[in-house]
């Protein structure tokens, strides 16, 4: 009887002195106490899902709290707000926005998909020369991009189609064609220089490898012209497509025997399968892929073997 009475007294003291709650630990350290772990965790989850607004798509929080049932003295306050702040303060916010691409190269950024669609649709309505090459990419980054209005994007991306005058041997291909005296060759085609610049590495054996083309240094963005007419058999990033190391590359088949490669481009301005004319701007100089500076890697392959371009141009 005495034991029962003692137990009742002890329980009464505990109930009077303590309250049922949860200790909250983060990385093994107790950071506070909460009466309602369900609501606290829901608050944390909501923050992870959408941040605090301000265009945040989600927040990456690597370490989440652990809750352990415990008794806490009634004069000790719970601290849900402090716990929430400690858990979320180390999180990384990601912003969602959209990039509009031209030939798979990001050009301009807008805040939402509707704006991106408006830009693309307006360029199609204007019959922009690059309308078939435009794309929309959803982005998640830790910093906002520089957003532009729809009208600004349209103005920047618009390319006027160039109609070649009658009597020209070229069709209306909708691209700028730069005329230049061509050099007849014994390859069955004539060639022009794709760019003007300084030869920075010649064809043949170098200290580190056997160089299969000619490197011509020029400022980034310099227009690259098709040295000869032909069919584009590849356009884009060469990694995984048999052109690793060349970065953004354009490969044009001029005859059944002659293939010309233009490597390390900052951007490409033609599509695989497109017919290009001699002098047509097909890409721009860059330093993509395995490259130490802005230049064009110009390579001619005859029946599958690389030959020296200087036998025909830049001599």
C-alpha cells in the first residue's frame, strides 16, 4: 500500500514539474525542444519545397532534425522558431527560370515559361531565320540570371532572312553568304578561307600529338564561313558523337570523298542535314572542347584521311 501511494506521489510530482515534449537534435547536437514535432517538421518541409517565396523553386537542406520524446521542466520554454532557423539557415536556395537557346546555345533568360513561349512564337511569326533552331530550357540555379523583357529577347534573337538575288547559283537558304575568291583544287572542289587570322598551330607532328588540321587564331565570335559547299553531317557538341575534344563542331561533307571539319566553335549556326553554300556563315570562333584559346581548328579529310589544308588555302 505504501509503495502504491509513493508511486502516485512521484507521478504527481512529475506531472506537476515536467511536461511531455520532444528534444530536437541536428548532427548529434540538441538544438531545442518542441511540443508538436508534426507541425514543426511540416513547416520545415514546406520551406524546402518552395523556400520563402521570392521566386525560389526549392531549398536543398542536407541535414534534417531528429526528434526524441522526453520530459521537460514546465518552466523551460520550447523554441520552434529557433529550431526552424537553425535547420533552414544552412540550406541552399535554387531559383527556377528559363533559357531560350539558339542551336543549343543559351542566349537570353526569362522568368517564366509563358514568357519563353511568347519569345519563340513571336520570332516564328516574324519568320526569323533561326526560328527552327530555337529551344526552351528549364533552369535551376543558385543565383538568378539577368532576366529580359519579351520584346528585348525578340529583338536580340531575331535574324533577318537574306534572299539571294536571282542568277546566283545558291538557293534562298536564309543565311548570310560572304563572297570571296575561291581556289580550285585537285579534290574536286574549290575552297575559300573560312576565316582571316593567324596560324597558331600547323598540320602534322607536334610535341604532344599528330595535329590533323590547321589552327587559325581569331577573336571569339569571329564568323566562320563554309570553305566549300556541302551537306552538314554533324552540328553541335562533338562529345559522344565521334568528335570528342573538338567542342562545338560543324562537319560538312562536300563530295563523297571530301569532308571538312570546323572545331572549337563558340556557337554553331547550321543544322545537321542542312545544305550550306560556300561562304555561308556556319559557326563562330571559340575555345570549346580541348582548347587553350580562341581559334578555329580547320580540318580536311580526303577519303577518310586528314590532309594538310595549307596545300590549298593559307599558303
